[in-house]
């Protein structure tokens, strides 16, 4: 009894010190984000003001602009006030979720962004799932058959995937699967035959919630090609990283010990090697998010996918600068937050980092 | 004095170079990459003599002619023609000039800028380092293509804007690498020796430290080169880069898109050339990394 009590007493401070370590780690990471956050807001703020010439005339384009509308816009952007005041107002608006209105639709930019974001998120998650489900086993298999044909194939294919111009890859797949074979639709998220109320914004989930099985299949059908295209580079990166960190761990002493103990090859690979190799793979997977968002711009353009990538391209070509500015800042925030989560996840699965 | 600050005698340098070449040339992939890239650079340089046709010439009697191996194909247009009757092969050959030279400029700009900022950050540390790394963190917070697009939107679409935008996006990688390498080298004895010998800040930074930090930078330069080719093509494809009728690979793809169903060759070849070029540069980059920097060697 006494020994048990002593044990719990001894272990208690250790637990608290671990939580406080974790908390400190989180706080430090958050504090490091603050300057980047401010920097991002400055870049976004400067964006409209860096336009050469009079930004309002530039936004109006060749159509010209009435004097009344000019004055209205001038007041809306506050271009007549000192820069510091303008920045302060921008920051205040930003923190309240107000990024101004689109010049084209006159709707708030934040609303426009978040009404399209689920489409991009659904596509990105599908692409990431595709990349992980194929890339991870491919990397593991290549590492366990080092130097064999399979290994060379995985290395070659992933190097090709890594070098792929995905806009071309998308066109090729459309030509083959939609054109020649007629298997998949060319554009959009779902067939025009279906009208689904948006609940989550995820077409696959919404169709299931509506209980419409055919619509779900249609949504899935529309998701496949863009998902594969967007997932190709992450797939290559994940396969490469899994292979090389598996090889690194396979050379460790504890793996040799596990083998010497007579454990089965499967157990050595899955339990002793993969679990440790995954630490760096998880980080790489997390870092793909920025890549996915950038890739979404091209993928969404090719497949007319109504997400933020296509929205940004449209905004740029329509000179809808408030939308471009808002999109820049929101996407940067999302990438920053995801990278923070990846850092934290890395800290959780790899205790060496916390100390 | 000068002898003290130059660490490697010519003999040992030649020795190092020989070792590097031995490592590099045994890597078949890297060698293939090197040969391919050399060839494509030669073709780009000699484009007016190599290309069978003027890339802007429109043959109205030969619209969307398929490649030579089709029944309707002709030896006059080996890879076929596009929708206005321009020879695809000639456009690809001239396109190599744009892709390669713009990408080379991108690498040059971001490498010089990155080395300069990285040297400052790693050499002086303190607030200089904080400011530089924070700014680079901000650049890295944006997905690269998005930032490039935003910049192009400000600068108006075109060749120069695309070049500047992509160079800026690549900058942080060079800054980070240089800074890390400088910090690693700075405490070494030859640097102290050079400082004791009276070398000033500039001499220490550029003559003493920089040459010993070059290995990872050369590897990064190759990787940046391939990324730049992809990004330039992506911008061209989105209509934000090099403007038509310039025969740039990405812009060629964008033009061919509407004829995807009827003329696969107009879409297939520009993309294939981009893929092959990028792939070969990456192969070469992997070989360079393995030969130059054994620490970074992937197992």
C-alpha cells in the first residue's frame, strides 16, 4: 500500500510536468506565429495599395467609372486617410471577419470564400486520402524489397509523379477516361439532374444525408478524376518519404534486436519499423496541405470545380481585388493553422521534440 | 595572408572535383538527366537552325494535321500542327528557349538574393537574422502558386512579372539553406584564422564562408530550376504568364485545350516535354545531392 502510494505520488508530478511541457510547447509555437500573422496581414493590406496607378481606376478596368462610384469606392477603401489608420481599420475588420465586399457580386468576401471552401476541402481530403492509401503501402513495400524491381518501380513512378505538371495530367486523364472511355464526367461536383440542399457543404455527405444514393454515386463519380489529379504529387512525396524513413529505421539497432528475438517479418515491419518511420511521414503528410491548396487552383480550373481555387482565378481575371486580397489572407491563415497543428501532432507523437 | 584565407589548394580542389565526378557518373539516372538537359539546352540555343519551321508561321492549308505516324499525317509536320496551322515541333523547340531562360533567370535572381540575405542572417545573427527569417516565414505562409498569381495580378500578366513572382516565391529556400550553412561553418577554425588575419566582414562572408556553403545551394538550385519550369508553365496555362502567341509550353497547352477531343497531339506533346524536362532535372538534382552532400544522401 505504502509503496503504491509512494509510486503514485512520485508519478503525479511527472504527469503534470509533462502536461505543462506540452502546454509550453504549444504556447511557444503560437507565439512564434504572431509575427508571421502580422506579416501576412501587412502583405494582404499592401496588396491593393501596391497596384500601379490609381487602384480604383484599375479595378474599374476599361469600362471606366462614374464620379459618384469613384467617391463611394474611395470612401469604402478609405484611401483618403493615413496608411496607419487604414491598416488599423483593415486589421479590426479582419479580426471581426470583415474583409470587405466583392466588386463583382457586392457580397461580403468572407461569405463568398466560406461558401466555396467546403468544395475545396472535400476535394483536398479526397486527394489526400487517395495519396495516403496508395503512397504509404507503396513506400513500405519498396523499402522492404529494396533494390528489387518493385522498389525501382515505386522510386521511378514517384519521381515521375513528383515532376508532373498536374494541369497536363488532368487534361490527359479527361481525354482518356471522359473522352475515349466515357467513364467519368468532365466538370462540376454533381450531375445537373440532382438538387441537394447544402448542409455540410460536402456533396458526398449531403447526398447521403438526403438519402439519395444515386446522387451520392454521381458526386463520387465527379470527385474521382480531380481527386486523383490533385493527389498525384502528394502521393509521390508520401511514397518517397515513407520509403526513405522506413529504410532509415530498418537500419536501427532495435529493429535488429526485434529480428534477433525471432519476431515474424510482418511484426517487425508493422510494429517496430513502420510506427517509428511514421513520425516523419505524418509531418510530410501535414505539409502537403499548402501544396494541395496551391494545386487546387490548377485542378479546379481544369475540372470547373466550384471551389476557392477557381474563385481566386476568376477574381484575378475580373480584377476583383478585394476578393483576391481576402482570399490571400484567408488561405494563408488556413495554411498557418494547419502547419501549427502538424507541429503539435509531431510533438505529440515524437516526445523528443517536446524537451 | 591570402594563402591563409583560401582553405583549399588547387590540387585538393581538383581532387574533390574528381571525387564528385566519380560519384555522379556512376549514378545512371543523374547521367541520363545531365545528357538530356545538355541536349535540350543545345536545341534551345540553336532553335532557329534546328526547328523545321518558323514557330509563328500559320499554314492555313494544314490546320490540326496529326503527327507523322497517322495516316493523315505528313513528314512536313512531324508532331502535327495546332488549330491555326502552326508546326508543334517548331513551337516546342522555340518554347524551350522561353522555359529554360526564364527559369534560369528565376534561379539566378532567387539564388543571388537568397545567398545575400542568408549570409547576412547567418553572419550577423541578432535582429538582422530575426527580421530576415520572419519575412521569409511570411512568404512561406502563402502557397507558392497563389502568391505568384497575386503578384502577377499586381504587376499585370506577362513574362517579367511571372519571373519576378516565381523568383520571390523561391527566395526563402535559398535564404534558409545559406543561413543554416553559414551558422554551421562560422565557428570552424579556418574562419577564425581568416578573421585573425584581418579579414573584414565582406571578405569573411563572401570569400571565406560562401565557397564552403555552396554544396547544398547547388542542389537547391537544380530543384528550384525544375520547380520554376513547372510554375512558369502553370502561370502560362492559367493565362497569367507568358502571353500568346509566344510559344511557351504552358500557354501552348492552354490554347490546345479546346481541341482536346479532336487533336490529342496538340495537348499531349507540350505537357510531355514539360514532364520530361522537369523529370530529367530532378534526376540530375538527386545525383548532385548524393555526390556533393553525403549527409543528405537518401538511403
